[in-house]
């Protein structure tokens, strides 16, 4: 196999089997990484390739978060290849090799998620037929995702036409080995074998060769291995799944999954309490929805959590979601240009799109959700307490991120958001139930009881469970939701999974924050010693490193408070941080601390493009549009000299135009050379992506304004599409696609040949006004887009 398969550029090998190799590859058309699996059979078989391609097309229609989708399938040099989404993480096989045997609850939870995906495929009429640990990926959030339906077949597809076996012998069902019978229960059998392997750390069917393994599968009933402890209830479930006779097996993957869910549920007496707690969450949610801002907050956070995992779509969708709120846009850009991000940014950042490129999707997403939470949790009667709670939560998140960096771990952003949301229940209760929260505090004082006990008495639920319930309703991934659960007392064991590590870091950073924020120096030092002893296996940092982390985190939360307009020096929390900072350094540190926390100085961003007045509401032109355009041009220049992706540059250009000029929508169209048409790709503004799909016109001669712009390479502003002088030159396809009455076109041409087009509009005639200087800057942006296209091709 050469350096390219189809149109895909090979970047490295991810793994190989007896008849296949999986490569990491790059799709130059969609500018994304993919996984390409090639299959080479010992004997050329055109019919087999045709059948497999047909089955791949069927499987490509499966849509489930637990299934790795097939993007494409094709042939090269007689070999079949399949193109999958590239999922960062590791296979279940690698996880088991490192950690098995797994705890019963974790094994059951993983298998339940796998079965949900398999049940979805079965519902669509597809059987996997090669379910095994190496065909299950565990992504970075800890979610199992089933892949490689490459030899899948339809449930109603009849018997195999060939007597040959397809699959991995150690995970085949007895009826398939003996009689080539295929049904949903063959996948159930394989899933049961995987569950047993997770629980015991051993593959069930082993042998010296393939035939020996297949003989064992056909003849031997599965039993639990001697000398290995397996939970009795879970062991019985697993053994039913691998019953030799299909009649004795679970009838479906969904029935198997429900048995595991029942195992994972708490005992009956606890489940009653759980039901009561869930009822309480639903009752509190109903009360919260009566406050007008809670539905708005919920929709905003849920929308961000619904953003697709595809990188190219994530950047665009996240940018659009943020840009709808100009106040949020303002604060995020101020934050990403603060001292703690400036080094990563390589200069001022003036667009959300570039912030995502420079800082990463997770960082900007987490900043957005954190700021959204603060924006909505403001109340005059409750303001001071809320500020204290919010800043404490933010400090805990920053501490977790800095500790993670100190430990050279990769999941900095996950650590941040997990630790911030550790306190979600208390924050929301303080805002929406202030009287009850005050009663909780009084009860703690009067009865000397814990916060959890007091909250249970007053609200019928603890803050922790309230926060977890709301986080679930907002669509946060299990990794974050599970980290919100506090650890039991005592020493914290060394984490065995990403989920355990994040939960421990979240708990550690919140304990650290509590000590800094509430205790006097003598008590604080004792508490820090206790925390160090408790988390020694999880956070192996010496005292000096811990104090350095705390000092850096205090500086960052101070910067954050200044940007969101909280006078930290006037809060009890700020005064406590000042006392810590004074205790941690000499006169020089104290002077710096007084300046940072005193609230007398508000740092002003150096770039005029970042001035608050230059962030217009949606559809309104910036107060100083030239400044925003100039800042965007500089942003693009900074990106062009680095290793850029073409879509990133084009997205920054469109966002700059969108924000500066107050266009309703800005759209990028790209030439389709084969069809000789111009096709909408993506854009900013309401329903921009829907408009892009409808935006398609020929580049052959047509007597309309779009052909005039693209063929002559001239910029055209149409003030009113219904003006009698121009109405006949507005094509029908445009009137069907858009209701905008005014638009402007900026064609991109290379040697008189059109390669792209930037379109921008406003709803009402005469609304687009462009000064001469603004036009020059807009043309500079267009030329930067052209330069990026030339460099990328």
C-alpha cells in the first residue's frame, strides 16, 4: 500500500490483523483525520468485495453515539478499504490488558453501553458478527464505541452463500461454528464472552491453533474459571449470555443490557430513596423553570453540549453559539487575551474561531460554559454570596487544571470543568432557593450537622445530587457527571482509569480551595498536611510545588474576576486569597498582591479591536467596524504564518466580516470544478448552514448578478433586489433560498477563474452601508482568503 489510499493521505499505522491493516489518514477534501481499514484476502474474490461494499453501505446508515460510523468504502488494487471516523482513545483490548480484571460495576457499565450500540444496530437489521475487545474503542471521555461492522450482515439476509467463516474464532457462537447460523444471539454470545474477559482478565476460549479454538467453541459449555472471584449476580448474567444453546441465552442485546442495568441499580431499599431523590430533582427543576433565565441558561449550556464531535463542525457550531451572545463574546475574547492565555495565543485574538484554533475546542467550550453560568447567576439580593460561591468554584477548576499540568497529564480542560461543576448544586440552590439555602446554613450551625444532612432535611436532596441531576439534564457527558460525586473519607487510592483520576483531581482541588478560602493560617497548614496525606497516591507533589500551583491559580482567578467585573478585593474570598498570598511570599509578593486584589486597577486590553464597544449585538454594525476589521486582518496574518488549516482561515475571515459589519449572514461558496458550479459551504448567522445547502449556481453564462460578479471578478452590492433596474437579474434560485432584500458579493478569482465567493446579506433593503475605508478592509480580508486558498492548493 502506498502513501495514499483513494484520496486519503496515509499518516501512520494504527494496528493490523491477519487480513487487515488500519491506518491513520487525512481527508484533504473535508480536512479531517480518519481511520482507513484495508482488507486483503488470500484469494482474489470480486464477488466478496461487492458483497462487503454493499454491507458497508448499509452499516454507514447507522447513527448512534456508541457506534463508530463508516464514512466511505472503496477498492484500490483489488483490495477493499473502509473509511471510519478517527476516534482518539484506546481499544477495550488495550484497556483490559492494562487493568483487567475490572471491578464488577465498571465491567457491567461498559458492557451496558456496548450493548446499547449493538441493540441499535440490531433494530436497524444489522448484526455485527465480529464483536471482540479490539473492535470496541474507549474514547477520551471513557465512552465505549463499537466499530468495524465490516463483515456485518442483514438480519433478513438469509444464509451465507459460502461455507467460509467470517469473524474471530475465539468470539464465535457455537451455532455459527457448527452450522453457520447467524442471529442477534451470535452478537449476544460474543458480548457475554467479552464481559467474562473483563471480569476475569482471561480470554474464555484459548487454544494452540484456530481449529482447536473452534472445536472448543462448538463443544464446550462456558463455566467460570476456578480460583477467580466474580460477583455472583453478575457472573450469572454473563453465563446466561454465553449459554451453549441459544434458547437458554438472552433473546436480544437489549434484554442482556436490561439485566446489567438491573444489576447496576442500588438495592431495593436504596432504590426507593433514589426514586424520591429523582422526584425531588424534577420538582426543583420545575420551580427553577419558572425563573425566566433558567430556561435560557439550560438551552445555552445544552446547545454547547450538543455540538457535534467532528472537529470541522465543532469549531463552526461553537463559534456560532457564542457569537449569538455579544456579552459572552466580549468576555471570552477578553479572557483569551489575558496574561494566562496570551502566550498560547501568540498575540491578540480578535475572533472566537481563532480562539478555538489556538486554545483548543475544550478550553473555549469550558470558558463559555463557565461565563454563561456566571452571567445567569446574578441577583441583587444574593449577589455577594453568589460571587463568593462562583469564584470559589472557579478557583477549584483552575487549581485542578494547574495540578494536572504539573503532573504532565493531558486532560487539563476536563479537570477544569469537572472541578468547577463539583459545586453546581450549591451554586444553583443559592440562586434559585436563597431562603432554603439560608435555612440550611442555620441548621448546620444550630444542629452541628453536615451540609449534606442539612440540605437533605430542607430540600429533600443534597447539593451534590441536585447538581448531578441538573448536569444530566443539560447533557453533560458521564465523565463530568460522575466526577461530581464526592469521594468517600480516607486515603484515595491510585486511579485506575481516566474517570477515577478526574474524580480524584476534582475532589482534591475542591478540598484545597476550601482550605484556602475558609481557614486561618495555622488551621490551613494543618489541613494542607491532611490533604497531602489523603491524596498522596493521586497527587504526588511536594509542598513547594503545591504552593506554586496555588499562587499561580490565585493570579489567574484574580485576572478572571477582573474581566467579569468582580471587585475581588471587596469580597471575603478575595481578602482570604490576599492573606494566603501574603503568607506565601515577601514584601514584593505582598505589593503585587495588593495591586492584583485591591480592585483599583482594571487592565485595559491593548488592541482597540478588543474594546467592549466593538462587540455589537447580533445584526448590528460594530461601533468601530474598521477597528474590528483591522484586528481580524492581524489575526489572520498571525495564523497564515503558522501551520494553518484552510477552513480555519476562512472561518476567521467570515467571522470578522460578520461581527464588524453586522451582517445577518455571511456565507462562503466554493467552486465545484467537476460540475462547474459554485456551492455554499458554511457561514455565520441564523440558518447559515441551511442557506449554504440551498446556495448552488452554475458558472456557465446566465444573465444574472452572480454570474456578473464571478465571471468579471468584481465586488457587487445590491441594495434592493426588488428595484426595477435590477430585479430581473436576481435569479429564481436565490429568491427561493433567501428572503434577504440586500446583499454584497466578494468573488475570489485566480487568473480570471472564479474559485470561491463570499456572500453577506441583511434582511431589509438599503440596510448594508459600507464606507470606502471599510470596503478596502473587506477586500483585504477577501485577498487573505485568496492567499490562503493558493497556499493550501
